C-alpha cells in the first residue's frame, strides 16, 4: 500500500494538519509539565532553603479558565551578600490563600548561585475543593 500525499483531498489534509498540531501541542504541554515537576523535585532535594517574607496574593490575569483567574503568592527576600531584593511568585492556585499566609515566613528552594531558578513551597496550604 503506497501513501500518496498528493492524491489526498483537501479535507483529509486539513484533518491531518489539525491532528498533527494537536499532538504537537499536547506533547509540548506534557513535556513542559513533566520538566517543571522534575525541576521542583530537584530543587526540593538539592536547592538551598531560604526563608522569605510573605508579600501579598495577587490575581494572575494573564490566565483565565471558565471566566476565573488563578491566584499567585508573592514573597520577598533580601540577599545579605549583595543586598539585592528578590521577589518570588508561586505557581497558580485556584483559591485565595491570603488567610493562611498573613504574617508567615515561606520557604523557597533556590538553585545554588542562581536565585532565578527556585521553587516556592506551598505544600502546607490546604488542598482546594473542586
């Protein structure tokens, strides 16, 4: 059986292109999710734990699902060596965690010599009810 792409109809080409796009997007999303999960696991194990100050909770308006925006936790830390202030933000959270965080210190795990790579640990928060 020989596959001759030039004999395909326009509809078949459109369906094939749509399927290819779907699998590329789904594969890329899965790869990104697994990579992020692996990086967080690595940072929890080998990263330097730093105690940061809770700054605020904000809506992530760059993402919307079913008319809702997720929340992000922001913390800050001043590097005692360089005196630079660093602000860290969490992954998206689908409930407002403000009442659990006010006045608390939050641990982040930072890659050695690179505070741009970090994991903000919010595992102590209750799980959102779906």
